C-alpha cells in the first residue's frame, strides 16, 4: 500500500531529480556552442520555384550543399582569423591583401563563394522575369543597344569562361555599365568594383543535372529567372 510516508519520499525524490535536471540544463546552456558567424541565407522561394528553367534538385544541392560547404569552411576559419567575422564581407573581399598570407587563399575562395551565391539567390525570382525599366533600362540601351543585346554579351562572357566562374554586369569607375568575368569564386569586388548589378554562375554544379554540357542553353534559360527589380536596386545603390 502506498503510504503517506512513501508519497512524501517520492515527492522529495522527484523534486531533487527536477532540480538536478534544471541545473544540468543551465550548465549545458552555459557551455553551448556560440552562434555561427556565417550562415547560408534562406531562399525567398521554394527549390522548385524556378522550374522549368532551373530544376529543384539542382537548386537544393547548389544552395544547401555547395553554398553550405563555403559557409562551413568560413566558420572554421574564424578562430584563426577573427577579423573575418568582425569586418563586413565586402570590406574583406575588397582588401584581401590585408588577410594573412597563409589564410588568404581559403578566405578568398570561401568568402567569395559565400558572397557570390548570396548575391545570386537574391537575383532570381519566381513567376517569370520582368523586363528592366527606368534608369537601368536606359543605361542598358545606351551601352548595349537593348536588353537582348545585353543578354547576348553576358552569355558570351559566361561561355568564354574556361572551367568554372561567373559572368557579371557591373558599374565601372566612370559610372558606365560593363561586363566582366571572374574565375572560380573570385568576385568583382576584388577588382575594385563597387556596384555589381547582376551575375550568373557558370560552375557546372549550377546547371549540369538539367543541361549536362549545354552551358549555352542554361545561360539562355537563366534570363527567365532574373529579378529585374533587384538588379535595378543594385544599379541605383550609391558607391560604397
């Protein structure tokens, strides 16, 4: 029979157990890992939202695994180079000569990959692309003749990039639009560019599952995903 004395013992034991658990929880919280300095940004759309131009599997692997690998590597570098987390990403990429030489290559590759991809995700949108308008449209017409001619030249830059890299539409030091290409995960920021309007990833992981070796087909299709509102905001942004 469960007596009053037994009940009291059980209650005291339960209280001690709960107190110990609470104490352990506090200790665990105190020793919890600090929040990561770098994170993969959340997409503003579903992985399959850019179909039929970019397939869901490619987007998942590209975003979660490839971009995730750059971010994981960066967080591993923070302990060796605290300024990596303390200073803005754009500052570090524009001043790579200030990074310790032994860490410069991994910082360049992984921070560049993080910035490039974060920029790329925001530059695409769902529901099909709109045409450029306003001041950006005027600048495109003045420099290239039309948005279609711009696309041809960006595609040519992407096709001529041997191996992996990116093709970019940037604003040069004179305030004019220009097209540049960078290898691997290099960014235009490393070349002193302060305004990047749009960019397209021509690494094979960006398109190979759907387009195989047909990079030209991928580039042609990619223009259907461009977020021209974001491109216009990038163009209008004052130089840093």
